[in-house]
C-alpha cells in the first residue's frame, strides 16, 4: 500500500514544527515496536469529494487519525495537545505538494488506553480538506 501524499506532507509538517522526527518517533499506520514514546499517523476515508461550481477544483475530504504513545500519561497528553493546537483550524497552507484548505479536529485529544507495558495512548482525529484539480 502506498502512502497518500497528503499524509506524508502532514508528517513532514509535524516534523518541521518540532513535534518529532519521521522514522524515529513519527510513524505511519501504527507504532514502531521498539519505540515507546512515539506518534502514529493514519489516513481514513471521509465524505465524498466535492467539485466547485465552476468545475475547476475538487475538494477531497479524507480523515486523519493521530495516536500518541508515551511512558508518561502527562507527556502523552501534552504531546497530543501540542498536535491538536498545531493542526486544529489550520487553513490555506501548503506542505510538500499538497494544498490544505482546512484541518479541523473532530474532538479534543482523549485517552484511549494503557497498554500491558504501561504505555499511555491518546487519540486525536481530524477532518481534512485538500484542494485538487
């Protein structure tokens, strides 16, 4: 399965913003088994795409799932809040070759679980709007 360009663009954006480092503590589609304190970014299906009235632009609307895992409950929550504050209601920006029209959190970060290895997991989900032609 190939990685959607927009997901890779958001991973790069988070890295540039100082949230983490791709391949070290930011991963796609699941956590790295050897890294305790990390972030997982996953793409999800959203509502169908819309075409503008003039027909010259298509608005794609996938969803982004973010999971934050950490040995410390407060650190996991803090990292999740940092990502939430960085991305929620972000509008009209380009990362890589992807033009983001809007990112909106579906909810604030929330606690998901504590693993058998005593790692805390928090989740944030976002609606994404991407312009295309």
